[in-house]
């Protein structure tokens, strides 16, 4: 969730409804993308190709 999203499109009730549909009931922060990005940039992902890595808190 960025400040731009929060100021332009997100309402508190909409955000609450979205978080309630996640398995991990927390608001996703920009910093939550650091680990997945570091993984993709690391040697651990060297044989990974054509995959989708979804970071969404387990959105149902």
C-alpha cells in the first residue's frame, strides 16, 4: 500500500474489506516486497523461469 494509493483510491472500509479476505490479516506494505525481490535476484532463484510469484497475503 503506497501513499498514492491511499490518497487516490483506497477507502478505510475498502481496505478493511480487502484485508478481511486475506489469510494473513495485515495490510501489505511496500517493504513486504523486499524479501521476494531479493530472492528473485539471488542465486537461489537461478533456475526459476516463467513463474508467477504472488505476494498478496493469501488473498482469497
